[in-house]
């Protein structure tokens, strides 16, 4: 059964190290979002050696040490940044603070791996682009809904292999469970979380660019609203948007905080992909009323209809590729251009969104 709360969704895969013990040392900092656990799981399974953790909140650090007992607790962020052995810092700060931390990490000569969304303003994006340019370091983003979902990884492989021809349309559904009492204060403050299209919408836009092979897209229309949470006036509990890529492929997605209490996991995330020669549907976290397991993929093409149950079958290649990219200064896991473009488009969708009211 999946986690009831997406904030604590931290997939575990099979160990598949791409480096020797101690060869690629990493640190964890800013433990504000539970995604840090998934990020570190993925890196450690791929052979990274977790050396340090730092957060000003000792309770968060204690919880982290419980999960990763081999880690040493740093007394300050500086201790991590001045340790020459550390190659990459992974962090899940409050969204509005992610870029400032990343800039510090890169200025210290280390690569940075942040939880999504990577930015909450265009000014942050522009400043970080300059830091990347100046330092030559990486600002990589944990878009978990593609990178840490075996069905989504497999869909990418099928598309690459030509299983559905050229992708012409993608539809994404990203419902999440609100679980308001367990959320930190910043979660309800728009300046800090960035808005729903910027936050959980970033997963969706990244997938569209990836599956369609687009380097750019236009936001045609977007809207957001607070339909049922008047006690949190700055929370957007619903958002959707329509985009068209440079190659003509189109995209519609919706994200919301309306997962029903009766669902066995935190959200029925789905992606539908239409190609010129077939279709794919990914049921990421659950197959409603049939299977509580996730990672179901349905493929229909000239060869017929096929259902794949992919849990434990595909793995999560992104993390090993990222480690190798950091070592060899390559861009196989994700290009910097792709990460920045996904961020830019979600900021644009958010900025241009019509606010709907009941």
C-alpha cells in the first residue's frame, strides 16, 4: 500500500551502484519536505556515500538519522560546504528558499540537487542561471513523478523505442491528499510555496517536455482557485493549464488537493500519452478498486493491447546517471536546459493564471 501522504512518499528501489563505496560523497541539507528521503534513497541505492546531514531543526535531523544511521551530523551548512570530499548537496528546503541555498552550494564548487519546484520567482531562475554559467556546477531537480515512478520511466523507454510513433498529446492528472493538520505553516503561504501550478504543476510540465521531446512550449491558458479551503485563503487547492510545444504537441494537465479519504494512497496520479501509432496510460500509484500497487502501464498499438505491472521491474536509472554526470560533467540524466525550461514554464503558467472563484 502506498503512503497516505505524498509529502512522505519516498520510493525504495534495488541497490544498483554505479560507483565504489566512498567514491562519490554527498550531503543532505534543508529537510523541510519529506521528498529528501526519496532523493537520498535514490542516490544511495546508486552508490553515493552519504556523509553529512544538516538542518537547524534538531528534530528533523534526528528523524533523518533514524532512517540513515551511517550519516554524520554537521554543526553548520558551512561545515558541508567547506568539505572538499562532498561532490553534491541534496536539499528539500522551503520552495522559496531553494534557489538561494543552491546558489551557495554551487558557489562552493559543489553540484546541487533540489526537490521540485526549483524556483518560486522568475528573478530566482535568472539569478541561478548566472550562477550555473559562472561556476559550471549543476542545479538538478527531483521531478519525482517521472524520475521515481517505474511506470513513468518505462513509458519514456517505450516512446524512445518508437512503440507509439510520434507523441502528439499528453494529458496529466496530479491529485494529492491535502492532509492539512500535518502540513507546515509555509505550505499555506503562497509566497513560500509558489502557487499550485508552480509547485505540484512542475512535475506535469517537466513530463510533457520530456515525453514530447520539446525544448520549449507556450502556455496557452491556465487557471487556479481555492474551492473548498476558505480557512487557508492563500492555498490554491486546484489548478490546470494547457500548453503547446514547439513541435506542435499539446498538453493539458490538472493538479489538486482533493484526493478522497477512501483512496488507499495519496493520489491517483495518471498520465495519458497519444502518439501517431498508439497510446500509453500510466496509473502511477494505484489501480483504483483493483490493485493497491502502483506502476501499471497500458499500451495499445498495432500489435494489440498490453498491460504491464512494473513495480520492482524497471528501477530508477536517473540517480546513477546523475552521479556519472557529476563525475564526468556530462548531461545524460537531465540537461540543465531541460530543468530550467520546465521551471520557467511552470512560473509562467502560475503568473498568467486566471483566479477562479465559486
